[in-house]
């Protein structure tokens, strides 16, 4: 599957997450919560995952939006994901 003008090949995992930082130099950070079972206390523990995402020029993304991302080849040292679409826009 090819995406956009850069023809980045996508493969692997897809996630949806909330944008927690502004788009800066085609990069944004998303966050999504997850729960891990702690067997010692027999309870679930809340954790969060933060991922840096490449944003193509065709997408308008703002802080607070819910976006869908997909794994791709390494774009930089910390970026391995590409924003595909805006699932839900943030409304104040």
C-alpha cells in the first residue's frame, strides 16, 4: 500500500490515538491509554503509550484530534508511523 506523494510503504500495526502535541515540522505526538494486569495486587494498572507520527501535507491535524496511524519504514530516529486519517476532530 502506498501513501501520498512520498510513496511510503506501510505494513504492520495500526492504532488510533489522541494528538497531544502540535504539529511541528511534519511531526506530532499521539497518546493512547492501555491497561496491564498486575498479578501481585490482582488489579489492572493504567499506562499510556506515546508515539511520534509523521504527518503528510494533505492532512489538517490539531491538538486534541483523534487520528488513525499505520506503521511504516523508519522515517527518522524516532518516527516509524504515518498519520492516515482524522477519525474525530476536537471541538472545544
